[in-house]
C-alpha cells in the first residue's frame, strides 16, 4: 500500500480515490434510476391513495 506511484501519491491513496469515484458513479446511477423508474411508480401510488382518501 505504501508503494509510491507519483510524488505523494501511493497505492493506498490511489485506491481510496478510486473508491470515491466509484461511489459517486453508483450514487449517480441510482439517482437516475430512481427518477426514471421509482418516482413515477410512487406518484401513481400516492394518486391512488388520495383518490381513496387514505392520505
């Protein structure tokens, strides 16, 4: 982990930065998926419950 890659950048730091990038990509993918798939379904359920007087 302490093997230097370039200047102050070592393997451990590079892996942790890669983990941050991977997490950001996963969060972005899930947010896009939720907007496209889950939000419309939730809106339909809310509308149905409002019609029935549940909410």
